[in-house]
C-alpha cells in the first residue's frame, strides 16, 4: 500500500513529496536512485528533519498507533492505512488527540469512495426502499490460498487475518451506509488454510427497531479474481444490490420526489456514476481518497473516513472476536428413551436447544 | 500496425460494468477451446492481431497458434505485461522482494538464477527487468510479437512514482532482446507522453482509453484532444465503448473522427458483435 500511496500522492498537483521512510533499505535505494526522493529508515528522524504538513502511514497495522501518535504530536495531518488502531480504546484516544489539535485525520477505507456505494448511500438516506429490515454484506477474494505465507498478514499478533482485513472493509461499509450495529452475535471466525489467523468470518448484526444484518467474508476464495464486496439491503419498499460495478434497485412504490427512476428494477453503472480523477493507477477510489484528504486539509473539513469512524469499525471487529468465543446452542441427538444425550464435543456452558424442546414437549 | 486489434478482457472475467457478466464470461471461457473459437471468428472477420495479457492461461492459446501456424498466416500477438494480479497476490503473500524472486526464471536456470540473484543484490534494474520480461514472454516464443506493451497498472504506478527511467529500460529491453517496439498502456496518456518524451522516447506507441464520455481519461478530455491532434504519438484507442455505456455506432464515430488515432482495440465474445464492430470501423475509416 505504501508504494501505491506514494505513486498517487506524488502525482497530485497540490502535494509535494518530501521524503519516504521504510525498513527496507533495498527498496529505498532503488527509489532514491531512480526517483530522486529523499529516504529514511527511521520515521522519528524524518519527522525531526523534514518540514512536513502531513504524513501517510502504511506500516503493518500494529505500528499504526505509535507512528500516528508521533505524527500528531508534531502537528501533522495524518492519513493512516486501515484498520487504523487494532485496539479500539487507543483508536478513540488518537481520534480525540487529532480532534483536539484540529488536525485532519483520515483512514484508508477506500470503499467509501466508490461511486456505486455512494449512490446506495444517497438512496438509503432518502429512504427510497423504505424502512430497512435486513442488510447482507459479503466480501470474497483470493488472498490466502494455501497453508503458508510469511508476511505480517498471516500473524495474529501483527493484526493479520481476514477479520482485520476483508471483514473490516465490510463492517466499515455497513457503518458508513446504515450506521454502526448495536450488537453482534453468532460470530464464526474460521481458518481455511492459515495456521495462526482466521480466513473467514460470519456474523449476525443487530441495528435495533427490527433491523438485522449478516456479514460473510472469506479471503480464501480463488473463484474471485480480486476482492469483491457486495451489499444487499431489504426495506419495506424494495431492495438494493450494490457492488463496485453497479447498483440495482427494486422500488415497490416510487417516491414522487425521486427523479430518473421507475417502479420495479433500475440499474446504475459505475461508468455513469464515477466522477473523473486527476490521476488513475488502480481504481478511482484510491485516487479520490487522497484528493479528499488534500481537500480536507485545505478546507479543515472532517474526512469521510476518519479516526473515529475507523475505530468504530475496529470496535465492531473486536466484538466479533469476543463473540466468536461465546458458547453455542448445541443440537443434540435424542437418546433411545426420547431424551437428549449430551454430545461429547459440547461445552458445559452450551445450551441444548433440541433437548429443551424435547423436554418441553414431554411436560 | 493493423487498424483493428482484438483484446482479451472478456476471456478472463474482466468486465467493468457487471460482476455477474464477468463471472458468466469466466465460465464460458473456462476451456481454452472456447477462446480459440472466438479468435478464429475474429480472424475470419479479418482481425489479425491479438493484444493479450501474459495470463498463465494464454500459454495454451500460444501453443495452439504455434502448432497451427499455417492456418493463420499473418497472425500477430501484442503481449501486455506484467499480468499484475499475479504479482499483487504474491506480494501480499511473500512481500515485494519475495514476489519478484518467485517470478524469476526457474528452469535451465542456474545462470538465470545467479543472474537474478546478482541483479537483485546489485539493484541492477536493467538486469532485473530483462529477467522479468523474459519470464513473462517465454510463452510467446516463436510467435510474431512486433509490439510489446507495459500494462497500465505498471505504467501508471511508475508514472506516479516518477520512475520515468523504467520506461526507457523497458523500451531498450524489448528492442534489443526481442526486436520489438515498446508500447505503453495508460489511463493518464497526456502526462505519460510528456514523461516518455523526457526520457527520449519519441513518437511512442500509447494505448489509452479514448471514448466519448471521458471514461478513465485522466487529465481531462481537453488534454486528450490536444494530445491526439498534435500527433506526437502513435495512438491505440481502447475502452471506446466505455464498458458498454455507449452504443457502438456513436462510440466508433467519435473515435474514428480523429484521423490521428492509428488503431482501435476491442473485445467481444460473439461473431455477430465482432463482425458489427469490425465493419463499423472499416466503414468509418474508409469514409474519412
């Protein structure tokens, strides 16, 4: 991500790239030789020696808090890669610190900059599909496809795993589009190939007032060429399906004020929704989020994805991890007498649904 | 360069409008026979150039065209490298250096490995580029590849970094090693042209989105218009239909309205669509 940000930021007409810092002196030597950029291997030295306005932090996740704190203390505006702080309490402290200093703070949840998702937000905010009762968010892709891997992404202690990667993107989009859930339950963190981290996450979300959701993410799915995120919303006046390419909306009763749509199915494509960017490397959203950061610094606006919203996302992810440890409701086979026999694998705290049903039936 | 070139996005589940459509296409072209059938349809319609990524599956297509060379006189490939997802996925798993190492030639290879190791250690970008380009182009051995392209994700990434020297290294490498011309695919053509000229690549071959709605034409339509009409580069227009957002005739009238545009690349899956597009371009080209 660091090199990708460097490429896009360096091409921005209002950004002057002063220096880069990395632990790989190999990569730094090549960058210095061929692009002329000044390089550091110690970020503290870079902060001390360079006159900077802002910094992009794209270290492995567990160093985010340390580097971001140092940057804020220097009075720098900060763009930090997601998932921001792994520990929500430290994330909220950093958000408060940035806010108290009036510093622009942004996190790289780039899906918030995809036009189709923003069109979904517009339609949801207008309540075009009525009162929501269900949302399903899915993220699939081919990251871990065999039982190996030696980078920080495969280590739990480094903030690796699908939960703080794919699932955080999915959670963040849900938070952005319909607000943060009030509870999570039935969470499954499962490994497909990885030995130390989860490769797939499933969870039930509750938003209150009869509105629920389900999250399904899996980064060990080779059938996808790259990460693919899709959301489906059900309301009492219709349905929305949206991914980065297109938005489909089914409207039962067309609101009078809504122009350009008809009753029944409507489709909007990315080609018509996406605003042009000044420079394109790998998707408009990566450029748009950096342009947004510059815009927020100039206008002192709050970024669409900021330390606080990103910490809300980390909070939901952390709660999913806690929830996944909770006891399950086991289904036990009835014994010959018609009662319930404890399954050998059931934990003591597990409640037996079938057993209770049978008992209730007999009484 | 031929006026009409055939592209390959449709064969590999790439569709900028719909994931559903992309998946349907991926299923249809799961077996390479289905790809070859479409290429034969295109050939029958008079399209003699296939502009394709160095996706691993392409090696089967190359095998077919090598084996049945006599069936396709005048057939040319324009390889576009690297196949970036391969590197991105490997980099996520192995780190940047690990990914590069994993794609250096493995076989026959004591020399190549040593050279790769040496190139890596000496930060010798020319040597490294030569090995990576060689690894990507191996599947095209014995086929006619007069132009070799750098894919847009690589071009634009390097362009953003300001690593302009890489374009020269690439151009020298394909000229010296493959007697081919270098081409550059980009979403930022006006900026790229300036940088290519800066490193001494005159009248470069540039393949860029050129369409009536300005879809992925970074720098703006005015900058594109100036670049096209100044005639300082040999242009191939891609994404002329803006991923299906434009009706074919309207889309092609716009592009063919620029006599400076040398070629048009498009992808299609049915004989009918191939024929329609080819005939429309031919008609609009002759009428100029």
